[in-house]
C-alpha cells in the first residue's frame, strides 16, 4: 500500500472509530431504556443514533470521493455540515447525563464514553479543516495541511530554522506548533500537550538544557519524548541531553531521512507508552469495579439467604434481582392468610417421647414446607405444629385466594397420608386449616440481630380463629375467600360463627375439595 493510501486508510479509521463507539453504546442504552420504560431517555437516544448514522454516511461519502485522488480527502468543505450535527450529539449527551441518576451509574459511564468519542471526533474534524494553532508562533501557510499523525512542538529561536523544520514536518502529515524560546515552549505545553518536542539547545535566555530539565520535572509532561536539535555535535553535549532525559539528539543541518526515522521511532514509543498508561488505568478501574461487584454480590448472597428464611427461593431471587420492592420495609397490602396446625398435637406431645415429637414435626414441616414453596407462598412463622402463610406479598399475584386454597387442599391430602402412618404408631393427628382475606400491615418485626417477617391486622386474627375452630381434616374459610374461589371449590356453608376477639359472628364455609371442573 503506498503512502497516500495508507494515510487515507488511517484517516478513515480515525473518523469512523468514534462514530462506531457512539452508535454501539447508543444502541445498547436504547435497548436498556426501552426495556425499563424510561421514556425520558428513549427519544433523545433515538435522535442521537439518527444523527450519528447521518454523520457516518456523510463521512463515508467524503472518503469515497477522495479515493480517485492521491491526496487525502478535504474535510473542510463538509466541516460546516458535520459539526452542527456533532455538537447536537454532545449537547444531547450532556442533557441525558442530567437524567442518568448519578455519576457512578452504568448509564452515566456509557454516556461519558459517548461524549468522549464525540468530542474526539469534533477535534479531528477541526484539525482536518485547517492548520492547528495550539499556542506559540503561527506556522506559515505555504500549503501546509497538518493531519493528526502526531502533534509536534518545534522550539527554535531562529525563524528560518523554525520555518524549514515546520514546513518539512507538515508535509509529512504532522500537526505542528512552533515556539521561539523556552518560555513560549513551556507555556504552549501547559495549554495543550504534544506527542513530541523538537528542542534547540542554544537559545537566548532559557536554553534547551533548562527547558528539558523543567519539562522532565513536571509529572504531566515528563512522558513527552524530546529530541534535541543543535549545531553542537560534541559528545559532551549529546551525553548531557541524554542524561537530562532526552530521547535522542540530531545535529544541524539534519538529514531528512534520519529526522523522519528518529521522529517515527519516538512517536511510536510515545504511542506505546500512552497505550500502556491507558491499559493500566483501565485495569485499575476494572479491578475497582470487580472489587465493588464482588462486594455487591456478597451482599446480595447474604440478603438472599435472609430472604429465603421468609419466602420461597423463587420469590427471594426475584426480590434480590429487583423484581419486587424491599419487602422488609413496612407496607400495607391485601393478602390471603392461611393458618394451620395439627389437631390432637398437644395430647400427643404430652404423652410421647421428645424424640418421637421431633420426628413427627420434622416429617410434617418437610412436607408442608415443600408445598409452601411449590405454591410460592410466604411463610410468616411456624411454632411447633402451627404455621402462618400468606399470599400476594412480597410479589403481587392475580389469584392469591386460589393459590391459598390449592395449597391448603394439597396439605390436607398430604397430612391424611402421613396420619395413616402416625395412627399405626398410636398417634391420632389431623390437620386443621383456616383461611381469610383482607388488608394487613406487613414488614420486619424484631430487633438488631433477630428479625422476623410479620403481618398484622384483623385478617390474620380471623384466619387464626378459623383455624382454631377447624376439626381434623377440615378447611374453614371466610365468606370473602369463598366468594373469590366459588368456581374452584366444593364447599358447604357452616353458618355464622362467633369467634374470640371478633365483635360479630363470621359467616363461614367448609371446603370439601376442589371442584371437578377446576383444572
């Protein structure tokens, strides 16, 4: 590939790369915004992507039109059309950053990456539209067209030397800034860095040795390579410059081929140094991010473990993943509450050995726990043979009463099977269940180091009282529950029952089983 073709390929790469970043990050952010229903971001992101794709198409047109020529494409004609669109992207990114929810969010970080790419592209377009004049003395026009192969600062007190060197470097495609003395050179570097400094040794006032010493003393500038150029060719001068930190030394009059080779080597070294520094920063950031993510994951695992004490694994994982609000905060919600315990358990516990009681409880808890998880109920507590379960919290479901009834019937059937084995050992036990539906206040109850998840309200008292009235193998439900699942169950009306703690008798139904028409 010839020199012009290589330069054209390089320019094409440099122009397209930031647009690829803008479009790539923008498309991912748009997908996230649409998934999260963040309408305040969807339209601005769509507009930004439309602008970025328009810029890419326009730049492709300019690059294609230049391929018939040996010269690099002239972006100055398109500059006026491209820059307003690019400025609109930058402004849109700044506006979206204000809605991103803080500087440390993933959204803010991706928007900053887009903004950085847009600003870099703007700088490249500005460079390509005309000579770069960063600081110091202007470079004579003379047909110079610097491209960003590298940014070189030429420091020489002789105007003729500056002019010759600047013209030659500009023809090589470098962006050149000149300075007439050491003070101007340091001021230029303070306002805009360079990739390479060509520094004359013999200058009035602050000579090249002092400039080199000051430059290497500044952390922000010491990594810039410096090539000393001087009519002095004494070994002592060369050695002194190298000792002070210069990368190389060229004697005037310089050989153009040697100058080109030395500059190319220094810029490549600078590029590798910058790349290494960037990778080091990215690695440090990645390590910090990884450490934060590990801490976050450990916290999530610990939280998941705590939540699994109260909820089924599916619900606990949904809460941790953000699919439900923090249930441990006090809140009010309509729930279906199920109370159950074993009839005859007190007499059994008084007459049986403790090991036998524990064996029955383990068997009973295992089977009831499996059915609670299967129906995705929330276990509020269990005390001995008694359990309280509710539905519709922490995740709302469309059919809490149906879930509760199906679970209760399955529990009764399972305990019936267990009771056959218990009777063979002389233990007469049966399951009593009470179910009610209504509003309860729900949240964490306890103290630091020991928290339980509790539901408080009339609905819990009603379910508990119904359970207390239920005989072995009986499921008693309130009228509200019976109405909610009337097509699901076969039931008989018990009538109004006076329950302790409730002012009026409660209409009650006994569930015989699931309707034959129910799935």
